C-alpha cells in the first residue's frame, strides 16, 4: 500500500460530504451520497455499485477505528473515480488476511481487490484513506 496519493491530475468533477456522522448511519449516508453523485455524473451502474461498496468499507473503518470529524470526497477523473475518507486518527490502515472463521476484517481486502490502487497519507491531525475505481470507458471531458 503506498503511503502517498498518486498524482491524479485535475478532476472533471468533485463532490464533498464535509460532515459525515460518526455513527451507524454513516455508511448508508456515504453510499447514498456516492450513488447520487455518480448518477448525476452519468457514471455507469457497475462502476457506481463498486464505488458505493468500497465507500461503505472505508467509512466503516473510519467509524470503527478513527475519530471524528469524518469527511468523504469523490473525484471523477477521465479513467477512474477516486474516493477519499478523512478521519482524525493518525493510525494508518493495515491490510490483513482474516481467518476463515473471523466475523469481520475483510473491508480493506475488498477495497484492495476492487480498486486499481489504494493507500493513505497523513493529513493532520489524522489521515486520508483513498482508493480508485476504474471507469470502464474513459469519459470525455465534461463542460
């Protein structure tokens, strides 16, 4: 997992949910936000579904292991969707392989599997955890 964000160039579209609740409703609110934005931006359903799933996992980790405030940013690029979740804990995420009998612990494994790239970087007082989901067909620049 890289510790710094890759160069991503200018985004075609950006949307931010600046005050994500640190509660049980956070994942649902984040998924709804991501789904609505990607629908507005006319991103395909499969890409939107995948992005909603990884958003849910990153938000769940921020709620479980991080501290408020939580923030969700979505950036649409020509060939990918970048998702960023910010929390106030400086501890970086750790990708592990849970035992088959474990009830949880598969969130980052899903993010690692479904994203073309993911990582984290410090943003005092905490960190940003990001991932990028490929867009099946490169998007034309939006006016």
